[in-house]
C-alpha cells in the first residue's frame, strides 16, 4: 500500500506546483482549473487511504493482543500440568464438606426456630383465649366476644403479635450468623492460588466472578430480613396486620372460630418467613460453592487435556505463535511507514 501513497502524493505535489506557476508555460486558466479539481480528488483518495491504514493498524493491534492471549495460554500450560491432582481433589472435598455442614445446620436450626416461634405464638393466642373467651362463672369458653371483652382483646392482641414477630426475627438473625460463620471463606479463597496459574485473561474473569459472589454474600447477610434476592417478604406482624385492623374497626362480635383461623394463619406465616429468608441466603452461599466446584472441574479437565499433549506438539504450537507474531510485526511496521 506504500506505493499507493507514493503515487497519490506525487500527483498531489505536482498539482500544487502547477498552481504555484512552477510549470511554465503550462499556466493557462483551463489547466489550472484541472489541477485544482485533480488536487481535490487526489486529496479525497489520500484521506480514504489514510482512514483505511489507520483502521488496519487498529485491527492489527487487536490481532497482536489475540496472539498475546494465545501465548499466555501456552505459557500457563506447564504450570497447570505440575499441579498435584490429589491436592485439587482435596480442595474439592473440603468445599463439599463445608457445604454439607451448612445445609445440615440450616435444616436443623430452621426446625428449631419454627418450633419455638409456633409454640410462643400459640401460647400468646391461648392467653388471649383465657383472658377474654373464658366465662369466669361457668368456666366454659364462649363462641364469641363483644362489648368490653372485645375492646380488651383488640387492645392486647397487637402487642403480643409484635412481640412474637420480633423474637422470631431475632432467632432468624442468629441462624444467619451461624450459617455465615460455618461458611469458611478460606476454602474458596484457596481456589485463587490455582486461578493464578492460568493465563491473565482467564485469571481476571474468574477472580472478578469470585469477588462478585463473595460480595453478594456479604451484602446479602447484612441486608434487612424483609429483603430477598428477588423481592421482599412481610414479617409476621405485617402479614397478619390486615385482620387486626379489621377487628379494630368492627362493631360486631369477634368469634373464637375467627381467632382460631387467625392463629393457624400465623403459624403458617411463621414457617413461611423462616423458610423464605434462610433459603434466600443459602442460595447466595450455594452460588459461591457452585462457582468453586465448577472451577475445579474445569481446571482438572484442562489439566488432563494438557497432560495428553506431546512435547513436539507444544514446540509446534510455540513455533506457530512466533511465526504469526513476526508476520504481524512486519505488517504493523509497513503501516507505520505508510502513515509517516
């Protein structure tokens, strides 16, 4: 392409010289008009050629970077091959064991928290039943309450609901704290030493993903219980507030059948809240576990493939990379000369 630049620049220079009256006696008005038109046309050609050269140069640089990546992969192969297979499998075992312990702990503590909260909830409702639905004279429970009994019931119920709700959330936070402590990040940070053996591009991508997941876990365990990964949930007091508000505004009696249904609804919401919040945080931990196990599987498969390569194959690969690099260097040098 250098010859194109040379020829076009020569024509442009000749046109310039003619217009400067350096070609006597070729100085007629017509020839100068032709020279002016030619100079403009040649300049368009030069501009197009320059843009093409600049774009070619940029594309060649991209090619060089692609080749650099290929060479980085080639250089990482020996490091990957030398890693002990047993060490890798040991790390996999540690992570699997850690995840199994977390899952077992979560199941155990969910059962305990749900049982305790349900017992407290049922006890609070039973206390209301004894206080307002029991006929002191007959020792019989009434089917419904009205007048002053209803006012006392509506006055005492919200405080009991809030108390159970707050205790429940306090227990859930304790469970999350236990799960966070059981999630030993050293098992996952250990994977970084193997990530570092890979080429820079793979190392950057894997490290970025791991950090992102660990940050998500940290933020997730610090966020409010009502906030889930894909939305929000209501606490116990919010979940049953509509019924309390209905009773507060009601003029008629409140039946025990309604209260019993309210009690059962609360029991279901207790279980739902525990499951929703804890499972949401477990899903975050599982993402990190999945990342680590997927990485180790990828590393082991890559290592196995590299180990099957022969020294001759490795040598031929390096020779090919060097050959392509030399050709790219020559092309870049040519472009640089053209642009001068």
